[in-house]
C-alpha cells in the first residue's frame, strides 16, 4: 500500500504523520507520502497529475484545502469556492487516473445546513443552504460528496469522505485575524499572559454547541478508526 496524504504539512496532516511515525508506526508493506504546497500546486491540474504520476499512490487521504477563519471566509467567499473546487476536482481526477483504489477526503462541519435539526448526520448535508458567512467553502466541501457519488456511478471508484468536528492543535493557524476560534483564543490568551494582563471570555448561552477536538487525540479516536481503517479495510 502506498498512501499519499495531501495537505500533509497542515494541522491534520501533521497529526497523521505523528500517529503513523511516532505512535502507531508504519506496518510492513506500507509507504506513506505527505505532500505539502511545496510539492505541487493542487489548483493546477498538470502539477497535480505530475505529482500523482510520480508517487502513483494506491490510497489517498485528501486534506489539502484553502482554509481560514470566519473573517477570512466572509471576505473571500468566491476564492474559497473556486480554489477548493479546483483542488478537489484535480485530486480526485488524478487519483482516478493513476488507479488509486481508495480516496478518503476530509469535509467540515460547516457544510451542514444553517437551519437544521439536531443531532445531525451525514445524510443531512444537502438539506438546505449552509451559513451565509462561509457558503463558498461549505459548498465546495459539499461537492466532494457529489464527486464521490459520480466516480462510483461512472467508474466504480470507492471514494468516500469523513466529517470531523472542529480541530485544533500543533501546526494550527494561530492568526487572530484569519484563524479559527480556539487557536485565535489561545493566541489572545498567550499575549495577555505574556503581558501579565487578565483576560475574560464571553460566551453566549444562545449559541449552538460546538465540538472541538485536539488534533492528535482526534487521530487516535476518530481518524484512526474511521479514516485510516476505511483505507486499511480495502487494503487488507
């Protein structure tokens, strides 16, 4: 098995590296390749095709994406839509062309309808529009589900996706302006502590509950059993 991980230098990609190399260890017959943006611009089909031809993976974990926090999404919805559509289309097509037998893509909780009932599950992602603040990113991620169904119908490809909770941890984006909530709060707390300032966080009881998982813990309890196992099921 030759497993290629796109977005291998990001938050979840680095967590997978940690689990594979430091905790679980690669098994006999496994080869892991972790791609970063330095290896290829996945928005470009020719570069994507070239890097897939170079490594010819049998299995793919697709994590690469243009990501950002609330304010960045609100400002660049079109960019989030276009760039992520390019990335996802190129990766899935390149995987198909080299004969990858399994692709597992990472979606996001923001793909769920803004107006919905709880608890939510993967059957509900197309039941209504996502929140207006990040509709570009959300719709691009939703389209991976459409991509997967089309590859199954037309080519018999067993491509699937997982929908994790919100993730934070090492190698996160801790930008206060462009990052997500928890890394931004961690950064603010660090600044306050370094200046010996007190800090108060306000939380609304009316806001929906949001689940957040530490990346390495998530890998052991979610991706390891869901993402990695659905790859190894076919491999084994």
